[in-house]
């Protein structure tokens, strides 16, 4: 039908005359009214060959629904019926096929031998050149790849790589130093602490050799915690604030604003040279008692 979309006819009859398209007078308004008033509109299809509206029967609608669900069109077809193996359901005396194998299955292929000999002769004569090894060329990296918005690295400017895990230390060794091994008291304290308050999530153990190390019991739990950290802890770029260090120092008032305070030395008491913690002066100002109490 798509061949005659731009023509007024839809084909030719047996006499070679044109078959003109039937006139369809329905516009969008008629289509809308028919959709609202006709209860069988949902099961009505338009036939382009005859330019008529066809109402689908219940069997045809059921067939369409079954095909949309990926089921078989025939309702009576059982896709789970027991299969019958025609070769093993009945025990036979003689085999189904008992033809002996050909002689060519026991000897090398003569056709392949001829092809290989031709290739060897062509290589010796120089007609066919073997594949040359690729020359290794130095690789140069583009230093300004991130500046180009069309480059792959340029489109991922906001990519923040995940922080790497902490590297294992001496306490995770199979033969750690003695200072990393916990005593009985430290072990009891470690067992009584909560998992969040423990300094180490495991107990350091010492083994005689690497073959004696058992399987890590917290392997799955540790991987799960790492996946939770990557999934639940969003990474964001922190903008650095440029602050002048001098602005962080509080401004001290000027000395002249703190007056009155003594500015000149008028009297000196000599005798006590160590730290003075308490002092008592006479009413006349002649004597002064100091002590370290």
C-alpha cells in the first residue's frame, strides 16, 4: 500500500484498469464523535485495502491479547505438553544409522595439504608476505585534553574520584611485632567496647607461617561497608576560601585607650628572688611581706 500513497488508485484489476481509492469523508471531528459515542470503537480497525471499518470479534480480540502477552495464538495449544523422544522412547534392537565411517575421516585431508603447499610456495617466492609485527611508537599524552570541551576528559570536569582505602599496617600482618599484640586485659577491654569505639575492627593475631593463616571471616562484611561508604557518602567539591591570615587575628586596642595604668616605676622592693604567690603590704607602705604559700 505504501507504493500508492501519492496516487489516487491502490492497484490494478485483471483488465489492467486502475482501482481507485474509496472516498473517506471522516475528518477528525467525526473520528472524535465516533470515539465518544460508539461503544465498539476500541475493537474497530480500519482496513486500508477496502477503506472500511471492521469490528473485531471476541475471538480476534482474544487472539490480539494473547499475542501482546507473548503467548501462542491458538488457545488449545499446550506449550508444556510432554515431549516424546522418538529415538529413546522405544528400545530398538538395531541402531537407527549403522553406516561405517568414510576412509577420508582416518587420513589427512589432501585438499588442505595442497592449499598449504601453495601458500608455502607463494611465501618462498615472495608473492605473499607474512604479517609484519607492529612497530611500537612512543605514546604522547595530551596535557590540554581537559581544556577541550569536546574531549572525553573535558566532559568529566566535575568527576571526583573515590578516596582510596587505608593501606594495611603492621597490626594486620600475619606475624606482627609483639607490641601490636593485645594482652588479656586489653583483649577484655576490646571485647566490651562497642564496634564504633574500637580502635581496630579486628584482633591482631600471630601465626607461625603464611600457610597457617585462616580465611578472613570479615571479608564480606568489610566489602559491604566499603560499598556503603561509596554509595551513601556523596562526594562534592569543596570550594577553598581565600582568607587573609591577618584578618583572623583580633585587633587589640591602643595602649592609650586602656589608661589609667602605672607607667613609671617609683618604688623597688629587693630581697625576694623566687616565685611570688602571695603578698601583703603594711598600711604605711614601708614594709612588704611576700611568700610562696
